[in-house]
C-alpha cells in the first residue's frame, strides 16, 4: 500500500522537461508564503524510480518548500498497485485542463507509453480530437529552452506551434527575435512564413555579392601583409554576418 513519508528534497526530481525545483516565479513565492503561515495541508505524490522520487503531483509545492529552505517534504509514495490510480488522476487533470500545455503533453506521452496506446486511442479515452493530441505531443520535440518559455508564459502554445516549422539551425535566432520584439501570434506566423519564402529563393543580390567580395579582398590583403587573421561567414535567412578576427 502507499505510505506517507518525509523525503529529502534533494532526492526528488521533476520530469526532465519541467523547470527544476529551484525555479521560482511569483506564483511559487506566493505559495511558499502560504505554506510558511499555514503549513502544507496535503502531501505531494511521488513514485520511486532508481533510488529517486519522481513527482506525480505537487511540483509547485515542492518548489515552494525548497524556496522556504526546507530540506524535506511530506509525500505520498505510490506503490505499483496505486500507479493505476495515479494514471486516472492524470487523465482527470487533463480533462479539467488543470495543467499547462507542456504538462498536458507529458501526461499524454506518459499515458500512451504506460498503456501502449496510439494517439487515436488516447484521444478517444480523453474525448479529444486526434489532432489535439498530436499538436500537443509535437511540442515535446522543441528544445528545452522553448518548452521552459511556454511553461513560464513567455510564449503561448500557438507561438510554439509556429516555431515547429522553423529549421533547427535557425530556431534559436527566430525564437529570440519573436520574444525580444514581443511578436503576437499573427506577427510570429507572418515572420516565419516570410523567412521560409526567403529560404526557397536563396541567393544574394549583386550589390550584396559586391560587398562580400570587397570585404574578402580586404581580408586577403591583410593576410598578404603578414597579419594573422581569420575570416568567417554565416548566412542567415534575412542577413549575412562576416567576421574578421585579427590577432594582436
């Protein structure tokens, strides 16, 4: 049977795609203050995996306790028989939309792997469209820094779905652009579509090529005069970056 234990916070881990226990936003800090004043009314739920404890429910409570400087936390440790009940609780949380979109995707992935389900079978069980399940699962393909940005509310699910269309080597640059310029979803989709069109018509204008050649000639002259220098060109979707590094 499941039992309640006091577990060291250092032995508790979140899912690999979730913020670690030392991630504190305003909601976590507010919860930490509540726990300091009133205590933690309900233990978190974990399961034992390879000598550690993986959180099933209660990530925010665990982070709040760590923020408060606690070293242990009260937790319900599930046994194998109760893991099925945990699956039912996860499915119920999905249907009530109590989880953020990355947590939803991870929960769907967990249920599919646990019960060997296809996307269609899971969608039927949750009363979702198959396309809804597919769209959320695709978000797990994004790099951790983008998944973290979704969890923290920096970008929305629709922003993230647009980013799925970007080539891997351009992804970080595009992500930083839409965040720094505060693009809404429509502007983000427009920007990514424009980049895609440019990639389909790759090449540089005659004027740009003249500029590249001029800079390269200057570099060659530096080398001929005995200057130890490096020349590097990076072509982006909407620009070209040329770097000449000369050693003193």
